[in-house]
C-alpha cells in the first residue's frame, strides 16, 4: 500500500510541477512588470495566467493595477473593487483609480506630433500650455533617451492638473505635504503628473520639472523600479536641464548656499531620510537641500567615472544589485568609503554662501499672500522699507518708492529677487535702463526661476532694441509662467522685430485665448 501511495505521489509531482512552476513564474513576471511599468510584459503574463484558469481577487488586483498603468481608470476601479478581500493595497489602488477617473473624466486629450506622448488637461486656460509643453517633451525625449540609453515602450501619458488639490486627490500626497515640500509634480503609475503653473503666484520652472519627471519614468522602466529614491532624485535633478543645455549642469546658487549651510552645520540629510519620498521632508528648504545633495553625488560620479557611470549604475540595479552594491561596482570603493569621499569632496568644494540669505519658496495662489512673500526676507526692518515703497508705488511716486526700496537693499543685500525686481521696475519707470539692468544682474544669478527677473531684463533689452537678447529672456519667462497676459504681447512684438511672423501670430493668438478664457471663468488676467 505504501509503495502504491509513493508511486502515486511521484506521478502527481511529475505531471503537475511543470504547470505549477509555469504559473508561479508568470506571477513573478507579472509583479516585476507591474512594478516596472512594463505594460506589454504585464499584459502577456496576465493573459497566460488567465489562459491557465487563474481567477481570484489577487488576479483582479493585478488587472486593476495594469489598467491604471494604461490610464483606464474606470475599468481599474471595477477590477479593484473585486479585489478588496486582498487587503489595504487593493483598497488603496481602488480609491486612487476612482479619484483619478473622477478628476480627469472631462479632460481634453492631445497626442504630440511625434506620437510619443498623450497630453491630458482640463478644458479651459491650460490649453495654452500645450504647444510649449509639446516642444519641451520633444526635446526631452531626444536628450534623455540618448543619455539614459533607453526608449520607453508605448505612449507616455502627461496629465496636467489645474490645482494642487487635484494632484493631492490622485496621488499619495496630501495638499499639506505638497505645500510644505514644494512637490508639485510626480511620476507615478506610468505617467507624468504635473500641476499647472497657473496655480502658482509666479508660476514655477514647469519645463525643467516635466523633464525631471520624464527621467523618473525612463529609470523606472529601464530598471524595473529597482533604483532607490535618493539615486532616482539625484539622476532626475542632474539631467532635468539636458533638454535645453547638453553641457555639464551646475548647482544653482541658492542650492549651493543651502548645501554650504548644511555642510558647515553637519546637518546633511541622510539618504535613508529621503525615502519614501522627498515630498515627505519637513519643509521646502529641507527638500531643496536634499536635492542639492543628491545632485552633487551624480556630479561627482560623472566627474570621476565618466558619463557612462550613470548607465553602469542603472544596469547593475536593473540586474538585481542594491544601490550600495552598484555604487561599489562603479567606483571600486566600499560604500562607506564612497560616502566619506563624497562628503569630503563637499567640504573641500568651497561652496558659496549668499551674503544675505533669504528664504525663497513656491507661493500658491489662494493660499499665500504678499505678506508671505515679504516673510522670505529675514530682516524685519528691510520688510518695513519695502512695505513703504509699495505704498508709494501705488501712488505712482516712483522716485520716492525707489528710495525706500534702496533703504531695504542696504539691509537685505542686492541679491533678493523680489526686492531687486521692485528697484529695477522703478528705475525703468524713471528711464534709467542701465541702472535697472545692473539692479537685476546679481539677483538673476541667484534666482533665475523668479519670473519677474527675466521679464524685466527682457523688457529692458527690448527698449534698447536688443531683440535677440529680449527673446532669450522672454522665452525663459514662458518656461516659468505662460499664463501671464503681458508676456505673450511682448513675445509677439519681439518675434515681429526679428521677422518671425508665424511665432508672432502664435503669441497674439495665445494672448487673445488667455484673455477670453480667464474672463469666462472670472479669473483676473
């Protein structure tokens, strides 16, 4: 009897183990593909499991996750509802799918001319962003697929949300976390998730941000999501300007100041503290410091081990190595020694401090006020002089206002972007263009993404008849805030002066559309 039973068990193993192994292998491939946003691979594994008769809440969870990656949010919600018994993960994805379906149901869809991207945005003013966004995406595709040696599969969804509360509804972040950290764009669930610059008082560097998020998508797909946050963010920060400048990127002056401060105080943010997201850090300053740190890590790696170090790192982690193992393989240094070497490099880099530091952060419409912006200047007395200058400016007393602003500058220094913009504007109104340019030159080096600085520099150049220079500054403004009525008129005039009539017509059309759209929704132009 025992021999018969043993023989039966052996027969069972012989005839069932290959099938079970195949199913187990397909489950592993499915999970790996879903984690790495490899849609076609996930579809293949799911189809094989269905053909093998696999039907379960677990399978519905996988199907729902796949549908999210494809942008099929209503279908995903239905699948995930059947997977609730799996546990909190299924519930999380179901809530996410329902929220995204609701928020994006009426969004306008537009495929880019190259077919690589599908742009989605709410009807109305955000349509204005599309042609500029399409240009950035096309340039980013060329630069980043080459630098990262990877071409993504399928079409990439780019969703533009009109407000940060929408980003909060369709992502794991809360609105408070978004405001606190300044994280207004994400790359999650196989798509770029970007807040419209219209929701910021002065806009923000949305063009570089889009490129930054595209880096995240390419890395995730290439490595099957095996790169930890600190390296992910370092690579994205290092490569975010490659679409417009192929040279070696430089750390911004404000970032350099923050990093110098952290090094001197021995308060560097650890790589571990950057997980699970930079958006979870306690302030915009902490997030900016962390980004500066990881930028310098990648810069150090490229400087000492060549541009190929990036690809080697990604290959190693994609093959299953940890970040520490990959770093050790590329640098031939134990990780602890690598970390000490990098920190020693920071200490010896002569990082520059700002003479008069100020706290520059994103300002959110409907939340932040003029008083919020004034608080960025540490010296209370300087803030009082600025307030007095503003009152005089309202009364069109330009010379008197200028004197009060200059008093504030004597306290706060000559690189505070808000203050220098006010001084330059008064100088322009007084016809003192050369002095206006000088007032802006230091500030724009410190805060090139403060939109009033390139706007004023462009206006000065235009008045001086330097139309090529004006074009450079005005196009920089568009990369920060294309929702300003004035900039499109200025661009149209500049393009006309340069003989670019088609571009001039585009800008006049944009100005008309923006004015009509904002009037229709009661939003002041």
